[in-house]
C-alpha cells in the first residue's frame, strides 16, 4: 500500500471521515500528483517541496479555480503531509507557511419571518398527509436552522416531543440539541399522529409517500 492509500485508509477508518470527504480528498490528491508528474516525472510524495505546492496552487488559480476550491484542495495536501510528518516519512511539511488566497466573505441569506408566514398561508400544500408533511418540513427547516441532509437523516428517536427538543447529528457525528416552541410541538404532534395513521413504521421521522 503506497503512502496515499495508507493516508486515505487512515482518515476512512481511524478518523471516520464520511465517504464523501474521503472521495474528495482522494480526487484532490490524485489531481496534485498528476500535475506534479507532468513537471517532475520521478517525484514522489516524500520529495514534494514548498515550491511544488505553491506552483500547483498558482496553476489552479490561473485555470479559474475558485478560492474556496483552492483552499479545499490545499487542505487535502496539508492533511496528507501532516500524516507523513507524524509517521516520520518526511522531515518537514511542504505546505507549512503557504499563503493562501483570501476567501470572499459571503453574508448568509435569511428568510424573513413575514415571507415564511406568507408562504405557509398562501401556498397550497394540500389537505392530505403529503401536504401536512411538506408544510411541517418547511417549518422544521426554518425554525431549527438544520441542514437538509440532517433533516433527511432524522430518526424518531432523535425527536423528543415531551421535552420539546430534537437531537441533531451533524458533520463528523457532532451532536447538538435544538429546542422547539410549544406551538411547534403541537404542529409536530399533529404530523406524527397523521403519519402513524398512515401506517408508517420505518423509524425515520419524515417519510416519503408510499
């Protein structure tokens, strides 16, 4: 097993990174070493220099890569070389001291409460179970600030209506507790009651149509 595969195995099983993150790291590392091979055919991971890393970064920027993309790709390299440094495969980190391009700060976009109220009042969600579920999903996302992926993976055991709260498992399995208002608890109770009447027993809090 070469050093790159050893590193990927480490973050997959040791660090327990998500499959998406591991794939992203793998693609970024493959791109770097493919670029490196074109200019230094005999170059190996333990011989990469600070100049090599900086040269690749400049190449990415010149080819139109966004600063956020460049930061992510350099982050993959930094993780690899720190792993190699800890295992005494290299004597110094070639990414250390590298000056990255500044990211453009993007302000978050918020949905005004009036706009949400208007949506809930004017949009025809339907009088059936699907309509009730869709309306509850919209309210859930807005009132909790959860990510879509977090909501999709929500289990019945994560939602405690008696305590008025939800346990959310986010990136890298970090958990947080989000409280509900009394009014929203009643809305969720109505949804759960309707869902149970439909005979859903999947264990997922939000279910799709049969």
